[in-house]
């Protein structure tokens, strides 16, 4: 398969189809509407369904229903729309259903702006839905990774029976890059004995549900789920390191910001500052041990995000506050340049 | 040796349309600058009502500096990015024959829909309409799909394309053969649609083998991606 030139949003949609997702439920919002638009064109060609729901809330509940049958299913939105989906996502977690939720983040809070941001880090990693719940969060940094992580998200979701969030931003969603897609027609579904596909008098009823009136029963389901979370934390941590081996200052950044930081590391090295980059790819599970190991020889860390410092605490916990952790960020839809990050590297002496 | 571009519009109204991400804005902006450099009056209309990113409105300062008049939606690139059509558009139908008016239209049939409201005025005035396309965009990679997208745009704009523009490129990974490899594909589309190729288009920084490509619009592209270093341009060199 040769490369094609695609917008990030298109690459997510096409990759989802090629990984066996034939059910898309969405509601338009900039900067991710191309996902729905692409699905509307392509799904009829592949015998799938693209449905524009009457709201984000109905879209996520359609995902809940479709996921109950064991089919691969997804929805997508941008920051305010994701907030609306919160209740449904918690229901899906409580029902142990796999699905893909894409957040192409925009400036916030409120209706905010339509420009790229990373202001939904807390929401995605700590409390996407109410209750003792967690979802896997992937943070791609290129159009190629948007395509690859879409496939990965479906596989992880099926393996652990959990929703997975692809956390992108307006820049990644809107920009065009060469991308190599998975081949068409090679997806093989795995067996899902829990799916509510009709018992045909051959087996017991499968029940998908998140309501447990008896608290002891509910506690048992939560504890069982947390055992699965522990497995995910053990097996599914993903990260990337760039020039951290001899680094004096380690930048910690994910998504589009990690690419800006990569350039900034090069600029710093030209000036004789030994900079490196640690890039979490899974924001949950967070690469704690790996970051702690990378930070051992460094004298300080600098977190760079498109928000007011939402990842800083995760970094401090990962390294057990053993080194000063600085922060540099832009917010509201603003993007720093590599030179801005270089200035922050040069200036930053202390911790936040 | 760099190829030439002999094609010129034969009517005062020039419409540039095509699939999302095919390079319509790049072609519009660079044609506007080229025609202006030859002494014509040029007005460029940002007629993208569907996509608030990467639009002609981003190039206003550069175009105005070069003497190209621009008409952009009132709300483009503000917090209120509404799908509006600027009312000044009506004025372009009253201009003289010494002016070229370029409509930079939004992607696909959705982007061209708003053009339909001007179709009677445009038809009465006479027009050229360019269909910009790239072999590396997956939804127009098959010649029959490229033709299908074109017919959809014609139906929604109530106008007919007059020429094709081959802007086949694969972004930063464009190499010598990216454009030459698309020649056969373009011939197929010419056959299906019975339209002539006006020219091919390529960014100046792409290293292309020009043999057999024919006429080419060489385009500058000043898009700086967030992680790239902004080139320092000394004012004294301009």
C-alpha cells in the first residue's frame, strides 16, 4: 500500500473503517466535523452506518447500544461535545463495553475557540465519566499516528472491554500529511461471548447493564474492573524518548506539542544546552516508571502543554518530586513556536 | 529547465473548485499573484463557506501588498466563523473587462452549494471553471471517483467545469516522480470528463522531473507548520 495525503480527521475515519468499525454515531462540531463528513460518504460504500444523532448525548447512547452487540463502534467530538458525552461514557465503562471516543480538542472553557488546545487532559485522564472509572487515553502526534492509534484503540478496547479515547487537537485534525493506511478487508473480529446478539435458546441471556441496586454487588464489579485496570497499567504503557540519555533538562510533552518540543530540543542543543524529550503516548496508563528512569540523570524537567499545566502533577508523582518540574504553556487555542519553548528552557530555573 | 504556464483565463470570472484538500486555495492565490504581476486588475474572493481553516483569508496581507483586491467573509478567522457570503460579491459583476475575478470555492459539493445562488449572474457574464485535483487524495484517487466528485460539484453549483488542474502531490514527501506518476491517471479523467487539462501545479520547493508534464503553475507556499522554524526573511532582500 502506498502513501496518500490526508487530513488528520479523514485518516481517523478511514482507519476506523479499515479496522472493522462499521458504526459511527456523531454530531458536528469544529474542528472534527470532517470525521462525520467522511463517514457519511464512506460508510454506505462499505455497508456500514453513519448516523448524525440529534445531540452528542444521543450519539454516545447509540454507541452504548451498538457496542452491546460486540460490533466495533465509535463517536467523535470536540471539547464541549465531549463534556456532554460524560454520562454515557460512564455508563459504557460500567457496562464493560469497548468503543472508540475521539476528542479533537479546541480552546476552552465554555464554547471557547475553534483553535487547537490540550485543555481536556484532566477530563480525559481523570474523570471522563463519573464514578470509579477510567479509560485508556492515546495521544497521537502525527496524521500517521492518528491512523495507527485508531486501530490500536479498537484492539485495546476489545482486549480489555473498555472505552478508549483518542486525544487529538485541532491542529492534528486539520493538517494534511502523508499517511500509510492499514490494508482494506483484512480485519478479523475476535470472539465476544458477552455480546447481546440473541441467545436463540442455545445459551443463557447476555445482559449488558451498569445498574446494581445491591451495593455489595456493585462493589464487586468495580473491584473486578480495577484488576483489569492494573493489567492495563502493567502491559499497555507506551512512550517515546528523544535524546534523554545525556539530557540535563528533559521536556515532557505529548501530541502536537511534542513535535514543537522536538524542534526546540535541537535548537537548545545547538546552543549547548543538553535537552531531551520524553513523550507519553498513553496518557493513561501514564508511563510513570519510564519517566522516573529517564529523569534520574537529569537535573530538571520542563512540562510543555497547550493548557495551564494539567500534566504537571502526573509528572511530579511519576518522579516522586525528586527533581524540580517547570512548566511552559499556551492556552485558549494559542500555539507556542519552537523558539518560545527554547526561551522557556533557557529561562526556567525553578519549579512550579 | 522550469516549465512555462501559457494558460490564461478567457473570461473575467474564474472559478476554482474541487475536492477538500486538493489545493484550491494555493492555486487561486498563486494565479491571482501571477495575473496581477502581468498588470491585470485582480480580485480574489474567499468563497469557502464550509471550512474555517487554511483559507484564502489567511493570505490577505500578502495579496493586498501585491495589489490584489480581496473579498473575504466578514467573520473569517474571527471567533465567529459563520458560513456567510460577503455581500460585496454582487459588485464584481459590474466590473470592466480589464479585471479578473477569482472565486476560491470551498471543498466538494457542500462547499460549492453557495455558488449556486450566483450561477445565473456568473453564466450571464461568462466564466472559466477549474477543477483542481490530486491523485494522492484517497477519495479522488480512482478516475471514476474524481469524475463523480466533479459532477456533484457541478450539480450543486449549477455551473460546468471548463478545465482540469493536476495538483498531484504528497505534501512534504513529494518527490521527482509524484507528479509524473499522475499523468496516466489524469489522462483517464480527461477521457471520462471530456475536459482539457489547463495546467499542472507544483510548489516551488518540490523537486519534480518536468519531462512530459506540460505547462505548470509554480506556486510558493509560506505555510509554516507549528514545529517548523519560521524562516528569517531580511527586509533588505525583498
